């Protein structure tokens, strides 16, 4: 994901794309740091947030750039180190990294360490039920894996993909048979049967797993 961010930075900073595409040519520095919002903050699709950046006097802050589809902002709204960043309304529920980019006195581009934003959908508070795809997992060999897709249904029958929501939790009834990570990827560990339970707020569902 950093490659996409760096390519955008190349355009914003006015440096060559060939130079910026090379990750080792972009210096990640502690002289540049996002101080607000805090790492792992929950934000919402369509929301405009303020991003504050702390920079050493040797660094000129140019932009704050997020992973696609968040994009970039390079017009400070309050002084040289506070930016306004809008999360596009159709941004999928997921986690995204943003970085501050700037130039040091020699003109070389630099970047801060990333922070993570959890993008959620405000409509998800109305989810009444969940469905999961696939509805049954059968593994023929150990080590095989499959991602789950979790969809929430709203009162008007519209749906929201909640697979990567920070509020969605996954758990296995038997981790000796199958494990599941925080993004809903189920991995076959040993022969037998297990159940993957999924929860989002007050809604829940489950997927049976069979491993041969």
C-alpha cells in the first residue's frame, strides 16, 4: 500500500515518479510525525477530519496522504502543520494508513511513520442481522485458507459489507481444527469440525467448518 501513497506523494511534492516509486529512496523520519488524530482512531465515510503534524524546523510539511481511496490534501487549514482530510463517502469499511510527507532543506522528500484509521459506515449502527459467505467451509488439506465475507442487513433491506469493520469479531470454537484472524481469514489446522462465530454489535452469525 505504501507504493500507492508514495506515487501520490511524488505528484504532490513535485519529484519524479521513478524516484518516488522506490521505497528505499523515500526517507521515513522521526522529524515528521502525525500528532492528531491518534493512531487507530475510528472515523466515518464522508467525514472531514483535522490532521495535525509535528515537524522539525528542517522539514517543510507539504501534504497528508492516505491509502486509496482516501487520497491527499496539501492545503493547510490552520498554519503550516494542520490539514483537513475528507474521507470519501463511498470508502469501504476497512483500516487505512495515512502519512505526512514533506521536504528537508536539501529538497529530498521525507515521510512520517503511518497511523491507522478505521473507517466505518454510520449506517452500520442500524444493522439488524448478519449473513456470511460462504455459509459452510470444507477444507481438503491442512494449511488451506478462505476469507469470509460478512454482510450486515439494515431495516430497509440494504446491505453493508462489514468484513473488515473494527467492530466485527471472529472466533473459532476449536483452534486445533481451524483458526480465524481479525480479518476473517479461516485456516485449516487439523482434522475435525469447528464453528466460526461472527459478531457485530448485537448481531451474530456462525459458519461450520470441516477439515479432512
